[in-house]
């Protein structure tokens, strides 16, 4: 899925989350991949995003860089389809019929695209993506207002798969689940050989874990957020009990999606790789291990990258759990 890099190229990868923005600038120089900038800021609304972009614009070398932003949410559709071998124009026409099945909005309100992932002897694997035009227009408007040109808009699940393939190489040949738990959404992707087999967004995120603790202990949201990842020993069991209903809901969503792979005939899933700020939640990894019965582990998004001189290494380490999608976008 990853593009072939030019000998020297700068890419700004942006993860546009529900409550924050993560931006990384990566210099691709021959076989080196150097992080030259990394910023992460809370964003409350469109005005906040616009102000952030206006504030950082001058520090980006936009004449020599391309900007790639990831998007996600329930309003975006992504399907991997097995299609007969067709010429591009014929395939485009054939996919219009598939759009009618998977995209529940009128054709005049729709924006869509596709990419051929893999060709076989008689069939090809095709990624079909789509959304309402208004949804994409709302997402890109702050960038247009800040006069920041976008070279690409990628679905977050694709960014996850790209990064996993880049970092893990041979491991990517196995069928695995990538789970990025953000503030309000969890990005779910199944990959095989560096290709996305299934992508979906789950409307459950780390905020719901925090709210369960907030309600159970009748404390502020900020206090609950601290306890979610670093509980005191005397409160640990009570915190886990408070979060368990949301753990279970997320587990069931993941399990249903994993079971769907039986229809794809892609082989057995042997590992779930977890990322995102929600992956730091106490007890979550162990809960998934216990009920899924397979390996569940976190993974380092910085492997394979060098850190530039002007980048704060302590910040990168602190943000490490939340850098996966932005770095995947920067591999465009």
C-alpha cells in the first residue's frame, strides 16, 4: 500500500482526531526516514483547528513538503472487494453498482475512489472508499482557510496498515488485527501481507472508559483520566470493575469483526496489535488476551524512524501511543 519514496521528500502526516490533532513531519532521504517535527494539541472545534493550522503554517516548508491528512468516523465507508479482472474504466463502472450497496446516500451527494490492492489470475482485490461530499468538505475546510494544500486524504485504517507494513516487514505477512483506540473512536483494521482486508470504525473510545470511572467515583473528568492509566493500588479493582462494561462492548465489536474474516478466506488471525491513547488503559490488554485467547500486544510506532535534532525526544516518548496514524499518513 505504501508509495515508493522519491530520493528526498518531506511529508507532513496529520491525524485529525475527535478531540486532538497530531502532526508529524518526516524527511524521506534514500533509506532514511527522519522525524523533523512533531506536534500534538487538543482541538475543541473547527475554529480551534483553523487557529492551530494558521499558527503552525509558517514553520512548515510547504514548498518542499506534501501534506497528507487521515480521516475517520462513522460517516466514512471503506470496503475491500473481490472483483473480476477488468480494465480501469470497466472497473470504475462496475464499482458504481457496489457503491449503491455500501453507500447509503444519493449519488449526487457522494464522493468515492478506489485502489487496486492485488491482482490474481482471474480476480483482483479492490479497496472502495466513499463519504458524503459535505463530510469531506467540512474536514478539509480549515486547511483551505489556512491555505495549506492537501496532497492526500487517507482513511485512518489505511494509515495504520501502512505503518505496520513499514515497521514490521515479515510480520505483516501474517494475518493480524490493528486496533487504534482514540478518544471517541476505535479504528479497526485486519491486514495481511501489508494489505488491508477489512477496515471499520467502532464508536467506542477511551473517553467512555474515563466517564465510567468519573461516574463510579463521582470525581472530575481530569481526575478520572489520571486514574484510568495510573490507579492507586487500593482503587485498582474498583476501577477495573467500573470500566468492564465498556471493555466488554469493545471486545464484542472486535470479536464480531474478527469472525467476519471467515468469509474472506484469508487465514487465521494470530495477533492483535493495539495502539492509541486508550491502549494505556489499565487492564485492557489483559482483558482482551483472556477473552480472545490470542496474543494481544502494543507496538512501537517509532521503530524504523530517526529523530531529528530539533525534535523533543521526551515529547515523542510521551506521545508514542498516539503517533501511529500520523506517522502512517507521513508514509504517503
